[in-house]
């Protein structure tokens, strides 16, 4: 995913080391670099990006995998379903 100046992949441990330094210099508590992926995903879903698009972006093999991990991040999901069902039967 990340490459250095001559095009070679940057080792994961080097990325983690740089990440720790950035957090420390920013005065932020440590979170693994991988947490950015989870935060990004949660923010996409919380802002209404369709689950199938988020799943594709993450490279998941199925939407079920994404839904199992991040379904909680879809705001008002249950209320929206109830509202739509109510509208259908009225």
C-alpha cells in the first residue's frame, strides 16, 4: 500500500514506527495504525454511504463480513426499517 522513494514497499513495522512518532508529536494517545481503517469505515457508514460500497472499498469478500463487523455503525437502522415497513402497510 505504501511505497518509498524508489518504489519499494515500506515494511509494516516502519509504518508503525512512523505512526507512533506522529501520535507522540501530536500529543495523542496511542492507537494502532489499523484503527484508522476502522474509524474510516465507521464514519462512512454513519454518514450514509451504502454498505455495499463500503464493503468494496475495504476489499471484503462479502457484504456479510462488513455487516457483521460494522453493522452497529449504521445510524437509526432499526428505526428506519420500522418506518418503511409502517409506510408499506398504511
